[in-house]
C-alpha cells in the first residue's frame, strides 16, 4: 500500500473528523485535505504543525493589512 492510499483511508476514517469539519490524522502526510464534502473546498490537517502556520498566515496577515489600512489613513 502506498502513501496516497493510506492518506485516502485516513481521510475516510470518521474518527479523524471532529465536529464533522475538523480533520486531524498523524498518519496522513498532507497538510491540506479535501473537506468531507469534496466540492466544498479544503481544510487543514490539524495533526500537522504546518497547519497552525497556515492558520496564522490566513488569519493574522489579512488582519494586519486591514488594521494598517484603517489606522494609517
């Protein structure tokens, strides 16, 4: 069995999904995984440390730009 197949098995395992939308699997090597409903987009694998960096970048960086846009002018 190759890693791609292992990732798919982990993704399909209901125990790796918390609150129906938070994915966490140490065995899955991906940081970004499709959501349970694949057409709905992607989510982070919160078992990976890189996911917290992505979360930081996606939330904090735009907030800083908005902050400077509001208070600079």
